[in-house]
C-alpha cells in the first residue's frame, strides 16, 4: 500500500515503515534533520522492493506539510495510509518552559496533525486511513513531558473532530499509543535514566515484557483494512495492560 510516514526514518516511524513496505508500492519517509539516518532507512527499505522516497521537511508547520504533500503528488495520486509520528522532544516542566519554544513544540506535537491531513486530503479517498502516534503523557503527568503531553492531548482532540469530518468521505483516523519505546525522543527526554526506565517498564508490565514493533504494526494493519471500516476517532493503547492500574 502507498504510505506516508512523518518522522519515518527513525524509531517507531521506521518500525511502521518496515511493517508496511510492500514490493512495488510507494513509501514516503518524511524527516527533518538527520540525513545519514534517512539515507540508511531508504537503503534498508529499498531492499524490500518498495519504492522509497525521502522528503526532508518540517512536518510541524503548515508550510512544511504543504511541502510534504507536494513531494508525494510528484510520485503518486493516492495515499492509502498516512502515519504521523513526527515529534518535537522539548524536555521541560510546564512552569520552566520558555514560552516561544513551548509554543513551537506544542504546534508540532499537537496542531500539525490537522495541517498534515489538510495538506494531503486530495490524495486520500474512500478506504484511506490516518494514524497519529500518541502516548499516555497526553492524559497523565510525566516528568519533563509538558510540551509533548499538552500537544498529544490537543492532537487526540483534533483526531475526534477530524474523524467526524472524514467519515462521510470514507476516510478513517485513529490514535495508536504504544508503551514506552527507546527512541531518540525518549533519550532526549530522559537521558541516562532510559536503560533503567526501559527495564522497569518491561518488568512492571502485567504482560511480563516490553512492547515489540509487531504489537502496534499488526494492530495498524488491521485498522487499515476493510474489516475495520467502522472504527474511527479512537485511541488504542498497545501496552500489555500497563495503563489499567495505579
């Protein structure tokens, strides 16, 4: 299937690309700054037979999303799937946040899902699916996570509004919330605490292990399929039950 993934050259975005790359089908990987990681991702996925295109642009702004859409239109007239993984990992408590920096992060982590959907809307039609990658930090307080958590909460709200407006077009949009995954964003937020944090997450999980990429990519494949055509505007946690108890 043709797929666009913002933040698609690293972390969860790259895992989603690995899970959906199909021989002969377009895969558009958006990234912001790390050219070496982007080229490595392109070379890896090209080995699957997918037609991989890198798009360097800021997915957190309206202009950047328009640039992404223009690059996609140059190669295809239809997107079957759009996955928004881009994140601005500005680590800060709320009261200590620099206002302009916080506003920029909140724009990327929150409102940009609207900018992206608006920009690629003409490329989607009945059966197309949009995913937003969210986290529990949009609902509970996580240390130094204010700029991301507030943005995620905004995006989750926007997804509900978008779901009702996209439904008549036969386009669905849902939020996927995996448990913690060791990514560049997580390392930026938690630094040297990450190894202990990852170990604790796995040991404390009711299911007895950490999340694996197949856990969320399998769910996304189902939600992108015709069998899930009546599921939209939802937030699905993929965390082995970790959010169900104090």
